[in-house]
């Protein structure tokens, strides 16, 4: 019997008991669907993280400061002393403050920055301008607002030149940022940005929590990291645990490793469903062998060998598993497209994921179909014909 005839016979046999076939395939469908969906989620997270960190470039060094000693401070002046002539740097100091315009009042995140922050963070403006060095030097009461702040407080109006009250102090809006969406570091769309010098007065503190240094090339990063650590050691000789100097590329590699591990873990969890589905296939195939004992006896009596019987039941198991796998793949692709359509989380099912799912479905069919197939092939014709 040819392979085509064997597949045709297997399909005919499976369609003769549609409901039982569907219930048998259900474990494989759920397993493959889970693998497709969870692996796609892991890959989407990995791509999203890589894109967000990559947007800021691999030539970035960040210094975070958090001391248990209230008398220990890392000031903007301290931070700028770390820079070399070829480098640019910017602080990031955030506080939640009451922001008011007209009769609308809400608590929003206000961030103190300098003129280089826009290029370091790869931000774009849709109108107005960003904070300048003059604004920082003279502690001007100006603010650049995110797109959501603009929509919330000014609706259809042009915010440029209008005022917002931040903790009772009036700040003039000089720029509106282009919408960027959510990221690992929060959404710039929901923030207000003011000069670092103005933030020092508004927050009543000259200590900064985070400082970015951008080198001209990626090759300079390792040198900058070492030199920055040395300078920080000099500034805080008695508290080396208070600060962390991180290479952006190292952070990218770390997140990449984390997301790969996450993807692998999610895939493994989903694989358990496939294992359960495989056990279900084996059980049903064993039942099928018992039910078709006389058929096996007749086929052997007219000349079918053990190999032909084994291949018949094995192909039936593979077809059963493969059909479940295809349905699971289609459901996974549909769900991924649905999630992408209704949310900002972009999910794509890669060809490699589909190939792995199909291969694993066939593998499950072979592994869990071997025992029933062997049992069928080893039946003696005379015993099989005597079966009820």
C-alpha cells in the first residue's frame, strides 16, 4: 500500500468517528496553540525590549544613585564633572506633582532634564522647542509636555505659550512631544519635562537619581564605564554600594538573555499540554486496535505483513496528531493577529515557530503511536479472526 493510500485510509477511519477524533485531537490543539501563543509572546517581548533599548543606542552609560545615607547626595554638578569633552550627558529626576490648568487638576510625573536629554532619549517634537542650555542656566519656568498631557489639558487647543501650574508655580509650555507609546521606562506621553535647575527649586532637592552619558562611538563605552566608576569611587569612597554604572549594551544583553529564558520556559510549559495530548492519542489508538482486531486478522489473512499493519496504525496516529497541530497553529496565528489588532502589543508568529510546532506534532504522533502500532502488527491472524 502506497503512502497516499495509507493517509487516505487513515483519514477515512478518523472521519468515521468525528467526535472521538476531535476529542483526541483536543489535547494536541491546545498544546500547539499554547506553544504558538506563548513563544510568540516571548519573542514579542524580546523584540520590544531590544527596540526600546536600541533606540537609545549602544553608546550609552547610565549612572543610578540610591543611598541609605540622607546626608549623601549625587548632584547635577557632580554628574557633569564625570563628562569628557567628547561626551554629552543628561540627568533624569522624577517626582509626582499636582498639575493644574484651569479647573482641571491631576497628579502627573514631572521630570527634571537638560538640553541634551532629547537626543539621548531619541525624542521628537510635534510643535514648539525643547529646553535649551539658557533655560537650564537661568532656571526658566518652562515645560515640554507629552502628547497625552496636551490632549488631556488642552484638548483641541494649541498648548504652546499657554501656562500650567505645577505645585502652584506657573510654567509656560514651550513644546509638545510626538507620541511614543509605552516603554520599559514609562511613557514620555504622560510626563512634563522642566529644566533641571527649575526642578531643583521645585523639588527642594539638588540630588539626582539618574544620569546618562552618551559617548561618540560604541568603542568608547568600556573606557567611559571604567573612568566613571573611578570618579564615582572618589566622590563616594565610603559608600560604593550607593551607585550603579551600567553599559547600555550590557543591559540590552541582560534583557535579551532574560527574554530568551522566558520564551524557553513558556514553550516548555506549553509543551506539557502536547505531552498530555500525546498520551490521549496513544490511549485512543490502543482502543482502536482493540476495536479493529478482526480487521487486522482479515488483512493479515490475505497477505498483509507486520510492517504494513504497523505503518497503517502509525500513519493514522501521525495524521491525527498533525491535523490537531494544524488547527492549533491556525488558532495561534488568529489569536496573535487579534491581540495585535486590539492592542499596542505587536505579536507575530514566526515561520520557525510554526515549523517547530508542526515538527513536534509529527514527533508526538510517532512517539505515542508506536506502541499501539506495534501491538496491532504483532497480533496473530488466527487469534485476531477469532476476536468478537
